[in-house]
C-alpha cells in the first residue's frame, strides 16, 4: 500500500484551537467561580441562607426559571461560599445535601440521599433498596436529631420529583421540624417549571414556599458577557471573531435566553474549527454549530421515544405535510394514528392516552398543542410541529420498526393510508 507508513489516526489529529486554556471550561459540568449577571441573585440567596450561620433555620426557598438561566450554578456557588465561611468555625453546624431530582425522583431515593448525607464518616451507607419507607424515614429523623444542626436540602429539578412521585416525601421532610427541635431542616428547591406548585397539596405548598426567586432569561448582551468570560477560561478569546460571539449570543437569546445553549454552540464551533480549514471561529462556524446542535438534540429526543409516541408523532408529521405546515386537530391525527397502528399490527391506544402523549411531546418541545374551545360544540386539542415534517419523518423512519411505514403516503382528500 502506498500510504502504509501513515498511521490510521494521523488524519484525526486536528490542530488545537485551545492552547493555553482549559477545554473543560466549555463542557457541560464546568462550574465557573464567577457568574456575570447573577451577582444580585447570589447575594439574595446568601441573605436568605445567612441565618444558618447563626444556627437559625433559614426559610425554605424555591428558585424558578427556564433551563439554562443559571439556577444550578448560583446555588452551587452559594453552597461553596457557605462551606468556606464555616470552614474554621466550630460554633456553627450546617450540612448541605444536594439531591438531583432529575436522577433521584422517588421518595426512597430522596430520603436515602438525605440519610447518607448525614452519615458520620465511619458509618456504613444506608441500603440502596429494600427498607420500608417508614423505617428509612425514622432513620433520617434520628440522623437529623443527632446532627443537631441546620440541614439544608437542595432539591434540584424538584418539579421532576413532584411530577413523578407526588409531594409525599416533601411533606415528610417538612414535618421533621414539627417532630424534633434538635436539628432543623430547610429545603432549597430549584424548578424549571413555573407552575409545578399547582401539583402540591396546599399544606405542603404553604410550608415549602416561604421565599421564591424567579430567574429571568438572559438577554443577548448578558449572554455575550457570559460567553466572553467562558472563552477566557477556555483560552479561545483570541480565536473567535467578535461578531461570531455576538451571533452566538443573539441566537441563544432567541431560545429563551439559555446560557447552556450558547456554551454548547461555542464548544461545537471550537470542534468544527479544529476539524476544518478556518483558523478562527467566524459567524458561519456558529451557524453550522447551531445546526449540528439542533440535529443532535432532535434526533436524540425523537429516536428514544416509546413506540406509540413515535406513531402519534408520525401521524402529526403526515398531516403537517399535507397541509404544508398547518395545524391538525385531535380528530384528524387520531384517525390517522389508528390506521397507522393497524398497519403496524399493533393495537391503538385510547384518545385519552393519546392526549397524554400529546402532553409529553409538547413538554419535549417537539410540538405545540392547545386545547381550543368551539363554544357549545365542545373542545378539541390542536397541534402543530415545531420542526419540519421532513426532518421528523426522516428520524422516525430510520427506526427499524417504523421503517415499514416508508411507503405510507397520505392522500389529500381522505388522509387514507395507502
Ligand atoms: N451568569 C452566568 N455566568 C457564567 N456561566 C453561566 C451563567 N449562567 C449560566 N451559566 C452557564 O450556563 C450553563 C447552564 O447553567 P445552569 O446553572 O446549569 O442553568 P439552570 O440550572 O438554570 O438550567 C452552565 O454551563 C453554566 O456554567
Ligand atoms: Mg439546573
């Protein structure tokens, strides 16, 4: 072979755009030690938590805000400042316990995390499963008592916990303060969903929500500052055109002011530049990165849906195609969904279940849906796709099982499956 002396990996050794900085600064898990445009929020939260430094129980607080507006970062930052503040002080007893309810979304898991968080170093961890809940609760209560200080439980993505498992575990945690005076428990909840409190029992709601904070989406110039700062951490500030940075910020601001999206775009732009011929990140690199990111997210979301959600989405895409981007009603897409299920040889779900699926697809951002009232003629659900039907169909049909729907073409008149 002509090129036999070349190593297989040679063509993959890209030039590195990041020379002096740290690549992790662009990775999702990176926690910066400064948060531009969230100084006020950090201050406010510190004030709410500050009684704990005098051994008083701070108010329970819930932070609301859309994804990517810095909620988790602010809390992590304040937590680390608390730890620093009490480092050499023997007169205060504060325990901070982090629970990510995106992962731990059931009562057992939450109680376990709290119990484990209160273990003395020599104690064995509590059992991962198997204990009755009341035994686990009694153990947690005992641990709070013997700690005899302030326990701040941070429930990140608390909305997911409540939606998945209800509010019983919150009720139990809040009740600790009524059962004992020896240790005190405060809850700091973080929610992406502004309306999650609607799911709470009034008794839980009134106790849980003593203070609330709402973090607004960032605007373009704020995201620009965040990006600039991050590119300094990463050491790429000199390799990115200012106009590219502005474009990146503007695009992310359009998507509900999400700093995570902006940083993701920047990271992909760095990767694209290192693989390509350009030496710098320019406007076009950002546009390309945006495309790539969108594709990845949508592909991931759609391809991991359960079968019937895929079939419902397929029906909606077909109607969208016929109406070239129009809205479809429950009557229309349910009909088509039934026919498609038939053809696949799987039984179809009831309209009620399909309505649940519509809710889930809406939450995932794949479709928009509304319940429209037609006066005395009743109400119906209308939906529209948030992405092009061609794109959605492409992803769906690449599924092994759905591939048999490749030749399904709805006809204009009857929406019949041929
Ligand atoms: N004010 C800020 N300054 C610097 N980086 C930020 C800021 N706000 C958010 N980020 C970054 O954006 C990403 C998402 O922030 P995060 O706190 O996880 O948002 P949320 O918890 O609201 O979804 C993280 O990478 C974080 O470092
Ligand atoms: Mg978060």
